[in-house]
C-alpha cells in the first residue's frame, strides 16, 4: 500500500501497489496523482510530500528567469512521464518561495534534490540531460533505505549530524 499526496489539493491517498500503474486519481478532487509531468510544489506542499508520500520525490528548484532551468524543464517532464509511477516529479519556484529556497540552501539553479522517506538522498546544482536524470533516478531506486535510516540513527546517537 502506498500513500500518495495529491499534487493539487494535498490530500493523502492510499493506493494499493497493484493499482499504482492504473492512472489513480485523488479521491477528494479527482486530479490525476501522476500527471505525466513535474507538478508545482509550494514549500508547505514539499514538506507534506516529504513526510507523508511513500514514493521517492525528485524536485527541481528553478526560477522563471533562469535560462538553463527552462532548457532542462522539457527533459525533466519527459523523464517524469517515462518513469512515473516509480517516482514522483515536482518543481519548486525559488522566485516565488525565496524563504524556502534559503532553508534548503539553494545557491544556484537549477538544483535537483531527491527525497525518499523524508531523507535527502541526492542534490546537484546545474542542468542535467535526460539520460543523466534517468541514471540518477535509477540509483535512487536502488538505495537500501533501511541501511540509510540505520546510518542516520547511528550518526544521531554520536551527535555528529544536524539532521
Ligand atoms: Zn486532490
């Protein structure tokens, strides 16, 4: 069973594993849960997705005035269309959400971050090609999250991290 946060209304939807590939819609607002392209996230929505959504989340931090961001956007959407419903793809407008961008330490855009089970697994500044994006998400899918959580717990015990 997966929990999928609606890109439109933010409702949590429980979707069984065998139905995830059948274009599920939000039970509240009927929006497709996998829109076939990156969906817009506010900072608040990003926090909700990180905490409650059960799929890996790829976020493109971008801005409307950024040329490389606009060049990467079609590749990002194409990869989203191809790799849904294995992962979720979103974008966050750093111009509209400046405080959020500062919170996440965004220094240049585009910056890509991948979250899984509320853990930041990957971040990279600079535009990626479609094949680089695909390679990245393949790596993310292969991560052993039990091991990641165990390592975080061990670090917290030692007091060596601020996670
Ligand atoms: Zn909805």
